[in-house]
C-alpha cells in the first residue's frame, strides 16, 4: 500500500469536502475547483501535509487567503481520518498532522506484506521491455556494460514493483560488419599461431585485444591445422561459431555472477535469416520514405528532423546495422506486443536516437512516444585519487569480470546505481571496500545487520519478537520520523519508475539507515521503560529490517544478517 499517496489523496479530499461544507454554511462563495494542491513540507514541524488551496482560491473567491483557510479549517471534519489536527500557517497554508493510527497502520501493513511491501498495483499496467547491456559479443564486457547492467536491471525492477509487466532482454549482435571483422581477426591470429606472428598480416581495423589471441589459440588446440586449407567462408564460419559460443558463455557467467538474469537473449541473426529485416525495409520503401543513391538505399530521416539521411542497404546489397535495428524494434512492438520499450545506451549513441524513433514513426509504431532511450554517461574508476585503467590481476584494461574479482558484487551494484544515468560517475575502488560508515553500502547493510543482532540477542533472552505489540506507544520524534521513512517505500518505487531513475532507491536506503541510527542512538530497546514499549520498538525495528532488505533488493544488493 502506498501510504504517502493515500494520505495525500485523503488530505485533498478532506479540504475539498470542508470547502463544500463552508459553501453550504454560507461562509465561502461557490466555485468549481477541480483539484486541491497538497504537498509534503520539507520540515514536518509545519505539519505532515500542507496545502496552498487558500492562496490559489483567493482570486476566484475574491477573499484574502487567510479568511478562506479559516473557513475551510472551521468546516473540516477529521474524525475517522488519517489526520489528528489541522492548522493555519503564514498567509493561509492549511497544514494537517497525521494521527497515531496512521503510524501504527504503516507498521501493521509492513508486518502483513513482508517481502511484498513496496509493491503496488496500477489501473493501467504496461507491458514493458527493458533492453540493456547488449554488449558486442566479440569481446569482454567493459565498465560501461557494468554500469548499464545495474541501471537496466534496477530500472526493470522498479517498473515491475510499480505494477507493470516487465521483460529484460539482451540483444546479441551476431551479424553484420562487426562479426566479419571478428572473423578476420580470429583468422589472422589462427594463421599466426600456425606459422608465426610475422607470417600473416593483421587487419588494421581488426580487434587487437589479447582475448582474440586466446580464442585463436584455443581454437587451434582443438582443431589444429584442420581449417588451414578450408575455404575462407568455412573457416570464418567455424571461427565465428567457436568465438561467439565461448564469449557468450563467459558473458552469461559474468552476468549471473553480477546477479543479472534475462528473460530473453535475442539474436540479430534471426532477423536476417527469417527475412524480417528485408520485410521491414520493404515496408519503408512502400511508404515512400526511401530513395536510392550511388547504388545504396537511403531512409529520408532528414524529413523527420534528423541532421542527415541514413543508409539502410549498402551498394553491395548488405543491410546496415541501422536497418537491422529498425527491424528489431518493429519486432518488439508489432510482433511481441510491447506497449513500451526502454533501451539503456551509452551516451555515444545519442545521434542514433532520433533516427530510430523517426523510422518507427514511419512504420506507424509511434516510436516518438513508445520508445524511450536512457543515455548513460561514462564511468571513471578511481583509487587513491588516481584514475585506474588496468587490472591489478591481469595488467589489462579492466573488464566486468576483473572488477568483480576485486570488489564485492554488492559494492559494484550499489555504486553503479548511485547516480542518475545522465551524470558522469566516479567509482572509488578504495571506498567500495572500506568497512566503515563512509562506505554507503556498508552503512546501510550495517543497519540491517545491527537490527538482526539485536533481535537474535532478545530471542536468546526469551523475548517473543513476533508477538502483537501496542504500536500506539511509539510516539517519540525519532520513532515517528523513522516510521515516516518506512511509509515512503512504495512511493519511492513509484517515483523511481515514473522518472526512470532507480538511483533514488540508493538515496532512500541511506535515509532509512540514517533514521534508524538516529532512533537507536536515543531509544533503548532491551531496557525500554516498560515491557510494552520494548515490544513495540522490537516490532518497529523488525519493520525497518524488512524495508532495508526490500529496498536493497530493488537494485540487487543483499541485506546481511551479520557483518
């Protein structure tokens, strides 16, 4: 249940009802107000919810805001509501304070829903695909893939918990120019393995990484010189199949280690083999959106606000990556029926966004609105104030696999989700392994572990931590502030989904941990003033542990019971 929105909606309704009552009583003139503005003040000393209704109604009613607020407050009936009192502040703000029943209700709801607390239902759930990572299978995954993996996975999770039907997808670029380059690179290293490095020239635009050498050596170890005399096509096919199988297997293993699980691995090659790319381009031709020039087929993307037109089919008859991408997204919308598609892309793809949306618009798929692209900025790995580019273990450029060998998956996922996608991220490797409150993931996890330790010790002393307590006893400022934070989880998930910003879940986790630490500093649990208060506080911290665990699980971080 979304307690924040429920209380906000009720506050608006109470003010609306009070206004109508004041009209009936003759203290205010009538006007058809469509909505009542309600917000949460930054400082709850001014009330839990505040409305500027009186100021906004002043012109329409021809009265001073303060007089309007006085009439509304005089006519307001709070009995049976979530609110205990209403008051006027400043020029006419209407401030409402939550009743003790609200705070008790929040904890009762958390105790009831447990691991499901934070999930919501929506009247109009969308069928959404989130496509992310989709790393080139010709090499290992890099830091951009590491960040994109967490952002995509966390975004999919908040969308799911906000009530949508969500699918995670990895698009495998196993066709096109990069695969031919992959084949030529492997072929060169294979012949060099057979006859020495100086025996065969390496393509200038080939893949120069050591991983290509390793694949070629492994291929030779299995097949020897079997493919030396084979036709180039047969040799290329064998090398590509071998290389892709090895690389994709490693990608799957690394992503599993990174706690990322996909619903679908979609292969670009299937679009070509099925004729779907040709069919899609034929549709664009039929709609008059293309032209031929220098033997190539072009899409008139400049007619749709783009800087230039784009090639769909080269003069040699081969379709471009852009053509395959249009077909792939047509498949998402038309064939598989997704209402919305969200792609996590590197910022270097920004020029591709408008062109792809324009092509989908031509096809009648409303790409301008149904396709969303989240552009992700770069990552800089830092250690002791210095930029880190090489792995300690391998001495090569740091890959996702290298990173997970150096720091925990929890730290990696927490830090990569700690900033909005459109901001540059500096990842401090030294901070990620520190075991103190300066490390944000340690700070939050420690709050959970501390609670679990308290509960274990109480149970050893015979305290029944699962009993039903009198939650109305929780009325100190620190207790109420903590419950206010716990109440926010469903709303934080809703906002993270709405704004496509899962990073706000990190901030929320930190806020809950901070509120708990403030509470724990001043509140005794084991030695509380009464047994009844002790039991109420036990129930409170149990709810805190549930909320921390649920929040961390949104972005794939564990909540340890001990540290």
